[in-house]
């Protein structure tokens, strides 16, 4: 079993990733600015870290087999995560991505489509920039998992589709994935890597 650090472990995606990792028997270091909402239990070490404090983040992730970043893109530049992980000597970085940089059937990005919500543009643009930075990365074994257009609370079904760079849309015309099923897909990737130095996506 692996020793995994999760940045942003108290968020909606991060908390489901924490649950999924524990369900599979991994040891987890839960990293967030305030981890008080994480209940003490076996297999979890909680660390209060400001992700913009490079030295503190480097110390927190050192010694882990993999780091998962579930932090918001608009407040944390790619370098704030990538550089401390590299300096800590951790080789694997998996990132909870966004759907904005996924492609539509006409080849354009979701974020550039007409009607893309203005309130999500800053986060989506920062997520696309994070992915572009990773694609230039020479040292890390990285993976960026984009959710579908709707990233929502819901049940853990274990039934979903995997894609590459194109937005997945269900037969009913909906593009969505729950945080719980997203966590399954990302932990599958931790345990059995199939998308080294790649982005992929998950949806129903």
C-alpha cells in the first residue's frame, strides 16, 4: 500500500479522495490550511499547511509515494505545488483537474464555448494553465484528471467511462461525474498507472 499526501484534503473532491484512499488501505497525510474538520482515525495524519508556504509544503509531502493536489487553481499557481513536490523528492503528482480545458466535438475547448459561465472562467483558465505547465514538466511523473462538466455530490457507483482529452457526454446529453466516482478513477490511477504524463477524463 502507498503513502499518499493529499493537498486540499478538506474540500469536496479532496475529502472523497481521502475516503477512497483509506477504503483501499493506503496511509494518508491530509494537508489543508485548517484540518480541524478531519476526524482523528487510523491511517490519517493531518497537517495544517498554507500551500503558498513552499518550505512547509515541501516538508509536509516529503517521504510520500505520491502527492494528489485537490487545491483550487485560481488561488494557487502551478509552481506553488510542482516545485515543493519536486524538491521533496516525490516523483508522482496527480492533480484534480478541471473540465474547461477539455475539447468539444468541433475541437474547441469547453471554456471557449458560447455560454460558458463567467463565474467559472477564472478557475477554468487557471486550470488550463496548470495543465500547460505540467506538459512542460521534465522531471515529475504527473497525471491530470479532468472531471466532466458537472462535478457534483452523489453516490459512489463505481460505474463510469474514461476518456482522454474530449468532454464525455452521456446518452442523455449530460456531462457529469460525482466526487465519489471521480475519487475511484484517480485512486485506480495511483495504484495502476495508465496515464503517465497525460491528462485524462472521467464521466458517465
